[in-house]
């Protein structure tokens, strides 16, 4: 059966496997069985659909980047507790948390000032800058933030939070330094009894001392790796997204003929070129080079020529029996997004989150 016969409209779909997502979640939990696991659904669940995945994780706590992402979940009927990792930005954010189970991760004192003006009580996690130098309170700011909380009668600190710069790699000294810095700060300021959240996907895999009370796996929940140099080292993870298109045209070209914009690939033999319905307008990486694999009939065929807005071209000469309508898998089971990312000089995080809304999502 041709792919045309199984999908409506343009033959391109991202199939999201909720059972694979839950498998990866349980695997993440098994790595740190003494920790609670925070389900990270920011950026629309890394492009997979936050509402659909939030509704399949039971009563686990969820994490999003900002209040608007939390509102999307709440408006869809999700009632799980939600942690907002960038904290509130204005009064409208604070108002949202007055009527919902939202916990703020606070990185700056001005956010405490926002919360102090509310008539409701707010539970917060304080984010400490232990070396990432992106967001978080310094040692001096932490001292002032604690005084701010003591002055504000409606704010209570319920945990400490920090983020690693290099936990996607093994045996990095800066990770140990960041762990030690958080421990020093918590002791220095009398906060050592509070829960701690440190471990992202990389730390879950590589740094047992970072697991602590609340782990927060992200990319691994979706079957991606924190570092694509770890390809094939984590067979326990399953692809959650299968991104499939189809061959929409076939043509034979002769030796010396070129394919695509800029004539960046020229045939060295008589070749059969398949045109496939996906391009950078759908989120496929524009800079994917010649040779990037596409899975057709369980065989890896090389991309040739530049990626255009709506189409790519693939050399299927060695396939032998390619037909219009044959399924072409861009990433998923049998061809991981990390493999494509490695070819394209990027990471699977970017591939997933840049998949545009022109690509329909189907859930099973």
C-alpha cells in the first residue's frame, strides 16, 4: 500500500507514540529511583504536543518554560501540578498561579517583588547560579532573596534548583564543581533541609550524585540523547516521533547531471532520484548535507542536493525498486533523530522543536 493511501492530503505526518514516551519516562525513573521525576514538557513537549503527552502521565508533576505554556495545559483541562522554569514575568503570570497548581522557579529578586504584591500564597523554588551563568541567584543575591522572602508573608521557599552547563558529557569536572557549589550554598544559608533539583537527562545518565530529590529529564523522554556522540549507547530509549513522508516523483538522470538548487550534487553514474515531500518549511534541517540518510524500505538512502522549502531529493539507485508512494522515514524508529542531527551539525532538540505546525501530528 502506498503512503498516499494511508494519510489525508500531503503525504507527511509525525506519528507520536505515547507508549514509547511512557517507556522512556519509566526508564528515566529507573535511573534515579529515590527521586521524584518532573516531566519536562516545555516547547510544546519538544515539538511532540504538550497537551496530549501531559494527559498520559498520571498525576506526575509537569514542567514548562513559561506561564503561557502552563496556561495552554490548564486551558486544555490538565490539572497536574506545574513548575514554571523561567518564573513569572508580569502580573498576568502571577494571576494565573493564583487559580492553578503552579510553582515558580525564581531566578531573580524582581520576580519575588512581583509575587509579594499578590494576595495569594506562593511556593517557590529558588534557582541558584552555580556556574552556568545564564539564570540564577549569585551567593550575594541569595542572601538578599532570603531576606525578601522573610519580609513577604505570602512566599515560601520549598526547594533549590540549578542547571548544569556540561552534564551532557561524562567525567566533566565543572559538573562536580557545580554540585559542590550548590551544596555549599545550601549549607551556608541554612537551606540544606530543602529538596534539590539538579539532574537533567545528561546528569541522570552520567552523574549519580546529581540525582537528589527531583530529577527533570527532558530530551531522553522523547528518545533523544543529550549528546549525539552517545549514539547506540542507550538502546533502552525508544523513538517517540516517527516522521514519515513519501516519494512523490522519480526520475533518471545521466552522468554529469546535477540535482537541486546551486547544483551542489552531480551524478557520477546513471542515477534514479526520488523527490520526497518535506523541506525546511516543515522543519527538516536546511543544512543537512549530501549523504544524510533517509530510510526507505528498511534501507538507508542518501540525500543528494540542497534541501528546499518543500522537498528533498534522495538517490535511490541502489534501492532497485523504488515507487511513487513509498514511505520515506526522515527520523524515528530505525533512523534516530540524533543520527540526522549529527549529519546536519545540530542536535535532536532542535530537530524536534523546529518541526513546524504544517506537519500534522497523529497520536497512538
